[in-house]
C-alpha cells in the first residue's frame, strides 16, 4: 500500500504496487513517487515503479540491472540515483550507483561507492549526494562520503 498522512488526520491508502513490498528505495521527482527494488513475497525485486502524486496511478517504468533491496534513492537535478543496496543475502551488498531517468525509466551505471554498502543514510546537499554509514559484508560502516555526479 501507498499511504498518505498529514499530522492531525487519519492515514489513507492512495495507491498500491502490484506486489507486497518492503525494503525498497523511494524518492520523489517532479509529480511522481518512485519505488525501486525491494523485497516481495517472491523474493528480491528489480522493478522500478512510478506513483503519480496527482492521479494516484501506479505503473512500472523500468527494470534495475539486478534485483536490489536495502538500497537508497535520492533525486538530484533531473535524475534519480540508486545508491548501494544488496541482493537477497545479508552480505550481498553492492557498491554500484545508478542513475535512473524518471521520464523514461532508463537505468545507467554512474559510479561506485568505495565499499559495498546497504542501509546507509543518503541525502542531497547542494549538488552532491552524501552517504553516511550503512552495512558492508563485514559489518557496520561509520564513514561519511560525498558523490558528485557529472553534469
């Protein structure tokens, strides 16, 4: 379920992705909420969904290069970035960074993290993506770094 909530009001279901989903990467770009990967009852997902914030329609717009869960998504400029994540195993972290075009769903690799990382805190500051902490195949990460995508 996709749920909307405002302080002082009751939560309301406004949309549904086709499969039950958890541990997905989520970000907003323009008038869409984008859901990348995650875990379904059938396993780790490679789907990219767009939820239209106006019409409340959900549609699949693309496919990740590999099924990904526990990743993070941020929007910077006109692109969505999927940062790290992992496959179905607890130590299947990836260092991959992908750019996703929210208009077409096209996915392309744009860089790598210094270490394979899932479950990090990821945010944008100015023209950079900041990645803090997370989980690696060998344990918890305590570093903070910044990615600056090419213009």
